[in-house]
């Protein structure tokens, strides 16, 4: 399986970019267009986060390279010739920018980041008008980790502390900024760092960091490791600050990380956001239809259920309260399976 996946990723670098297939599909029939090798990327995040393993899972499930018996005569794989690769990235903001610009085929991104993108709000400097959604995938919790011995009981206690807000262009960074604003904490009151979670974890182990934010589907392996080794603990995001936060950013909702999610930790109040699979509006309708159909094919259900966070990926929640329009190909799929009314039309920006 590992060798096969490596072969797929090698082939992905040699094949046509997916957005270029729009020109191919315009001149060929559907069967002919998708008989080509189709390279398709999913931008994810760091290897220590939630997005990268989920991207690998999706790529392994629905790629359709030649000679894969499970793909023949079923809809468990995407269009014939499809070879998907999961790519690491700086995170959700970078993914949105790359997908909107047509520099990447698709990506994973937080709902609050996508909402800001299509509205042209910070951290974006303009409306990202070509962002479309394939599916709502799973919930992500905001984790506020603090050093075990730090005198930090909540967000308000971050003042004067060494705090990482996440790497630039990451979804964590965007969410951390709106959390601080809701609690009335200007950045100048913190000793700010802007690193990814992997670097933050190392800094906290060395006693060089008091706290860091991380957004990811629970349980997050990196978070669990720090807590299990007595290096870090979680503190709540709650109270009036959280009330202001969810009023100002509807994509963020009150949530609880249940007791026992991480070793020895009680239930912790926080906020959560949905992770979305996004694509450029110009991606061929037939290709995106095939991606959605394969992802939710019943033949893939057992594999999703067996994977970390894959059990959250459900057809019934795939089109819930989306912050951006569905791609036309995805919308046609959801029409066909009865999840959208037939008079629903693809949104335009």
C-alpha cells in the first residue's frame, strides 16, 4: 500500500494540473476527458496536525490509477485516471489563497477562514471570489495549551506571557486573532511568537513558551503527547469573551472537549469550527461530481470509520450551513442523492 501511494504521488507530479482539464473537457466527451491521467492535489497543513492525515486518507480512498481492482465497476473511486496527492502547507489561509488563485486544485480549510475569505475580511485583503465547497467534513476544536506550571487559567491570563498565535497564513493564526479581539487583549500585551504547532511543542518542552493556540479535530496527537508527558495542559475558552466571539464570528460555536479526550484532563470549554474541502470554481463539474460521489460512496464507509476523524465525514452533515457556495459539480451530486432541493442553484460570488 505504501509503495502504491508513493507511485501515485510520483505520477501526480507528471500529470496535467486539474484546472487545465477545463480546456480538455471542453473539446472531448466526458468519457474521453476523464480517460486521461488526472493529477489532483489536496493542500492540507503541517504533518503534526489533523489535515495532513485526513488528506492522505481521502487521496488513498478515491484515487483511481490504472489497475486498482477495487475501483472497477463501482463508485468508490473518482474518475478513471485520477491520482490525488495530499500536500503539506502553511495552513488554511494559505490553502484558500492558493485555491482561489488556481495555484492548487483543492485544499482543507476552517469554516471561519473561508467565511472571512469570501467576505474579503482580515486576514484577507480582498474577496476570494473563486472559492467553492465540495463538502463539510468534520469539526475542529480550538485548543489553548499552556505550560504545566504557568499561572494561566484562561484567555485573560495570557497578558504578558510568551504566546504563539500559530504560523503566518495558518487557520490557527486567523482564529487566535479573533479570540484575542473578543477578549479585549491587544497583541502588544503578549510576547508574541508566530510558529507552527511542531515548533511550539518543542519550545514548550524547552521552557521557552508559556502558551500556544492550535485548531484541530480531537484528539490531536501532538496535544495528547504534550499532556500525557506532563508538559502542557488545556485551559478553557469560555465566559463573556466566548459569548462575544461566537456573536462576531458565526462559524465558531461553543463546544466542549470531553473529559478523558486527553489523559487526565477534565472537560474543557472551548469553541469549534467545521473543516471544509474547498476547490476552485473553475474545476470541471464532472470531476468534482466524481470526487463527492466517491467520498460518500457506501463502499468507503468502513475505511472512513476506521480512520482518525474519518468517522465524522458524513453525507448528512456535508452541506450544513456552508460559509461559501457549493461547487456546481458537488451541488449536482447532492441533488442526486436528495440532500438538496432540485431548485437550489450553485452560488455565485
